[in-house]
């Protein structure tokens, strides 16, 4: 452990050469024992030495789910603890709707309003200074997308919407659904599995800081489980 402390002290003073030299003297079996602790220590030190990471962590609301970690090959076989949805949890999706996306939605929905398809008309008649805007309902489709991806088999029951600001074709948006209330249905003595009626606050933002709202409302969905899909929780 003395050698371990020396490595830690060398890392704190950013002496990477000394860190490498000390680590080279550790016997292979000792390295394997200390590797998880050393990895944790380096992450901990990186966090406390990086003000941007600290600010991001401090600004995260209570219950806010962290970004999905990347799945590495050495994660195969690892047992992951299921993430259960609870009040306050938030799920997000980033998306940039292109000209092709808008044209495809116009063709499928039949909403061919030229403010979505023609820059000149969008400016002159619609008053949208930057030209074409994305259909509001296309943006709102992100909310059920997040819920269905997170909970396969979910049934979307209702959605209220308020369109607060236009989103222009090509702009990136951040959609967020956040749990307001959870209610369990199904009697305990019933053969039918319990289901969960969940009320979500739904918002679509035009910035990473989530301060400029494009759409807001509330959704109700019936979930077959509160356990996040393994695609999200286990990656």
C-alpha cells in the first residue's frame, strides 16, 4: 500500500513518468489486485481536478439518470444491477431533424404546410426568419420514442403539448421525459402481471443547458415494468 500511495501522490502532482516507473515495479499479481482501486482513484482524481466535470455533476438534478456508459468488450459476462424507474428520474434523447426527415414526415402525415418545406414562404408568410421549421408533432414524437425504447411494450395513453418556440430544420434538440408519478395496477391475487401507470413531464429543449424550451407538456404511459431496457441500463 506504500507503493500505491506513492503512485497516488505522483499522479496528483501530474508526474506521469514517475507513475509509470513505480507501477513497473509492482508484481503482476499485485497489479491485478490493485487495478480496480487504481482505476477508481484515477477517475476520482480526474473528477476533482477538472472543474468542468464538477460543474456538470453539481448541475445534475436529484434522480437524474447519468448518460449511458459505453459498452466495452471486457464488460461481457459482468452482472449489472437493474436500474428501476422512480419519481424524479429523467430520460433524454438528442436529435437533429434533417430536410429529408421533414419531407418524409410531410409525405406520411399529409401535413405539407409550405412553412416546413419552402424557405421563402416560411420567412414571408410564416415569419420564421431562418426559413423552414420542423413540424411540431414530429418533434413531439421524440417523447414516445424515449419511453418505448426504455420500456419495450409500453402503451402510450395520453399527451398534452404546448409549442413554445420554433425549431428550424437542421437544429439539434434535446427531448426529456421526467417521472412525476407512478401508480401500480393489477391485484396481487390476479393472474395478470402488475403494470405501472406513469405520468411524465415532457420537454423539448433547443440547447444543451436545457434552458430554452421548444415544446412542453405531460404524458401518461402504461409500462409493463419499471426496469430500464438492458439496451440502456446495461450498455
